[in-house]
């Protein structure tokens, strides 16, 4: 009898754990290997199976709900406004006029500076990559560039996630189905963090922060999904990752 009760107890525990499974389980990953690298100018690609039109039609409505983040100007400096619940946040990029042109990213709430961090040296890419507000938190993504570094940094409420989690890089922050999402690279291994839970990705590279026409290879961020190109052992893939439950 005790053994039966113990077995029932274990089953109940597993049922509870299943109901509270990590948020990453909510995301579906759909991978489409390509015959050749994608064309950056037009984002056209040739899948090994099916056609580009057939693949893009699968989640056309979700992919169309992209986030729009425009660069504005604040007293002569480039800036971006926050996406999400707090529209009073503004990230401004300032460049020193003396000596080496070092850049600083400053976060303002109603004209009051609440956070600032070095943003490296000027480069072909914009250091301010994203500003988000959600559930009482804020997240700022920066491309830090200098002669030795070209990497994304994600700050959440002033804390550098790269340092807290041991990431070599964090990039592509967005709200996905209302929850925080970003890619990371740790010790040469790629993955993504979704609502605080990590999931490994079996790719060698997810192109991002490219300049000129190749900037279009950055992850395409939409409300319920992210679309991106990835490379594994020299083979390119087009990938759609999202909450496709509805």
C-alpha cells in the first residue's frame, strides 16, 4: 500500500512539474536548410525542400507583426525610444568631442539619467540596438565595438547580463509573446534565453550586426516570433522560432 501511495505521489509531482515546465517549451523551432547562402539585398533564399513562398506562407501573419524601432535625434545625438509598457524611457548615444571619440549610452526617464555605460568607439553599426520595458523592468541592448571587440551586451535594470551569466555575447533582445527573449554565445556555443530559461542551439553562427546590405541578416523580430538565418558546418538554414500556438 505504501509503495502504491508513493508511486501516486511521484506521478502527481511529475504532473505538477510538467505544468510548470520552462517557458522555452512554449517556443517551436522550424528549420529549413538552404541550397546556397541567402541573398542579403532581397532576403531571397533557395530551400532544399519546398519553395521560399511556401515556407514564408506558414507564419506570414506572425512574421508581419514586426517591431518598428526608429532612430530619433535628441539634442543632436542619436536616440531610440523604448518599446513596451514604459514609453517614458529614452536611450541616447553621446560621443566625446575631445581625444578619442569614445561613445556613451545614457538611459533617461523624463530627462533624468538613470543609467549610463560605455558604448565603445564609432563603427559602421549603431551601438543602440534596442530598448524595452516590461513587467516593471527595462532592457537595453548595445553593440560594443573597439579594436578588440565587436559584441552585443544586454543590460537589464542596470545589470550586465553578459557578466551575470558568463556570456561572451548577448544579442537580439525582444519581447516574444510578451516575455523577454535574446540570443547568447557562451564559450562558442549558441543558444537563446526565453523568460529566464536557456535553450541550446546547434548552430555555428547566427549572423547579426552586419553593415550595409548584410544588416538585413539580423534576426527579424516580431511580436510572437523571431526569424533568422543560421550556419552549421557550412550549411545555411532559414529558421523561424516562436509561439505558434494560436
